[in-house]
């Protein structure tokens, strides 16, 4: 039985055409949810791979508006695929939270993952999501107290993004019984868990599958792009990257 994959990508990385090829390949490989990240200059939850991708995207003048244009394009091609937006508070706060949420919705976004907007101090994100019938997706971490995790888990969120360990994305993750117990506690109120941080193989995904709604993978895809992109041969790079991305997504879903 296939697993549900939520695949992460940085909008605009490494170039517009390759980013779209990556999005298409993730979906062709079986991803049911795409977590699109808007590049940010200080991505505190992200590891080296995603930080580097963000820096390169910003370095070529890529804007939030460009990111929304990409999201709209991907949504028009794949309207059946859920698109969740991952970003940081300042990008959402600058135009006004409600304006940001409405703009994202119009582009095709249905949920928001903003790690530095806590679920109980969210600057109006929850209110805006309720107004536009979208998902506010809080982030749960093993470092949370049991009391705070209980409060989040029983607050009625459709989805909760669960990180398997402390630290930043991209490092190697060995799935332990403590991690699985944390996931089970996060599911206390019936929310659908989106679980990841350092997932790179089908074996890891298989272990997680019985504890989460969707397995999350991101840096593994960014590393494929970074390791195979040659700006002097963009068309050839794009073909190779798309093939490898689709194969890795297929591995994580089957």
C-alpha cells in the first residue's frame, strides 16, 4: 500500500523552469501534498541544504510575488494536489496577515506552516485561516512540554506538522521509540500528522507510516537538485534532476 508523501521544495530553486520540473516530478513520483517554501534570508528551522537554496533564490532577485506566481502555475497544472505554504512570520506579517493569507489562497494554497508563529500567539493567522476556510498547521516538537503538546493536540487542528527531533532540517534522523511515542501523543486529538525532519529513504518512511498521516521529506530533494544542477547545461540538468526527483519520491511513497 502506498504511503502519503508531503514533499518540500523552495519556490524558484534553482531557476524557474527547473523548479516547475521539480514540482511536476514530485507529483509524478506520488507526492499528494507539496509544501512550497518562500525563500527567506534567515530560515531558522532549516538546515544547510535549504538555507543555501534560499540564499541562491534570493540572490537572483526572487520575490514573494514570484513565489506566488509559481504556486499559481503549479496549482493550475495539478489542481488535485494540495499545496501548503511554508514560510516565516515576517514575510506573512509585512503585507498584513489577512492579506497574505488571502493572496496565498487565491494562488492555490490551502494550508500554512509558519514555524515562528506559535499556535496560541499567531498574530491573527488562525483567524484569517478560519475566515477563508484554510488550514493553520502548527508545528509540534519533542522539546515541548507534555502540557503544551496536549493543548495543541486537542485544539482541533486538521493537521499538525511534527518534527521528529530538535535542531534543523536535513541531518540524518534515526527513528527511535521515543520519537514514535511523541508522534502518538501529538495525535491525541485526532489531527492528521505531517511527520518529518531528515527523512531520506523508503525504509524510514515505512517506519513512520503507521504513526503519521503523511511522511514529510525536503532536504533529500534539495540535495538532488544542488548536486545535479549545472547552469551551463540547464536543459540536461533539468532532465536528470526530474528523473531523480521522481524516482526518490516514488521510493518514499511505495
